[in-house]
């Protein structure tokens, strides 16, 4: 799949602000700072379509991007970011929960996990939830440029085991810095959108 057109279509903090559920959506979910917005920019070939930051908690709204006029990629705020007040954190969670639980046209959720770290309890919970709802899921292991090849294959095994991925489940290493893993990810998404 080649992405030839992408644009911000809607920004939402509640369901009334979502665009119509007339086409399939792929959501990017994962911890704050894991690289969701960066990966969106890499896939769409647009450096500053989504805002990226070195400090966690950059994306605070649910951002809907129209892609090729045919489907959407939805950039979600990250979880597990402690430097905001508890009530803000809860609202954040509720906002993402409402999207994940109610969106009829949500087809695929890409869970992003930092290749350097063991998935957290929240990562595990999200992945289990996706399975329970029989949503198509795949996992992208981000920031693959940060470690050596041998370390990467060891860590990919740990991520697989910790999340309880089945052999058929996809775990794809990606690096925004080195621009690697994009084609495999796009091919996997294309399959799941069919
Ligand atoms: N080395 C390296 N850095 C990356 C990569 N992907 C993202 N980053 C950096 O990680 C930081 C966080 O990236 P974002 O894309 O803003 O992360 P996010 O998951 O959208 O974060 P929130 O919006 O807070 O949930 C930025 O400083 C990025 O430049 C990667 O593949 N390699
Ligand atoms: Mg972001």
C-alpha cells in the first residue's frame, strides 16, 4: 500500500466530535512517548502532520487522519504518563476507553511497545481487551534503532511472551529514525483492512 494523501480530519475529546463512522479506522495506541505520532508521520510521509515531542503527553485529543480518502488512522493520547493530575489521567482514560469501546468502524488497533522495555501492565491489559473484543490487533515494536540486532531479537521474544502473542500474531519492529519496518507494517495493515 502506498499512502498518497493524508490530512487531519477531526479532533475529538468526546464521541459527538468524531467524524461519521463511514469508513474503516486503524487506531494507534500505547504508552505516552512510545512513538505513535512519529510513526503516523513516517507512514504518511508527512514530517509534521502529527505533533511529536520528546516529553510525554504530547497528544491529548483523539486525532482522526483521513488517508487516501479511503480509511482513517486515529492517533490516540498515550497512557501511563504520571506528570498530570489524577483527575486529568482519569479523563484521558475515559476518553480513549469511550472511543475503543463504542467505535463501530474501528477495524484494527496497532499497539505500540518500545522495543527496549518489557510491556507494562497497561500494555498487557489493552492487548487482552483487544483480544476479548476480537478486534484485529498487531504490535509494533518502536525505536528499533536504539538497540543492537541481537538485543532486538531477544527483546522481541520478551515482548511476545509478556503480551501472550500467538505465533500467528504479528510483532513488527519499526524505526522512525532509520525509516525501517514501514513497508511490512503497511502491508500488514492493508491485509487487515481488506
Ligand atoms: N530514536 C527514535 N526516537 C523515536 C522514534 N519514534 C519516536 N521517537 C521519539 O520519541 C519521542 C516521542 O514521540 P511521539 O511520536 O511524540 O510519541 P507519542 O507516542 O505520540 O507520545 P504521546 O503523544 O505523548 O502519547 C519523540 O522525541 C520522538 O522523536 C524512533 O523510531 N527512534
Ligand atoms: Mg502523540
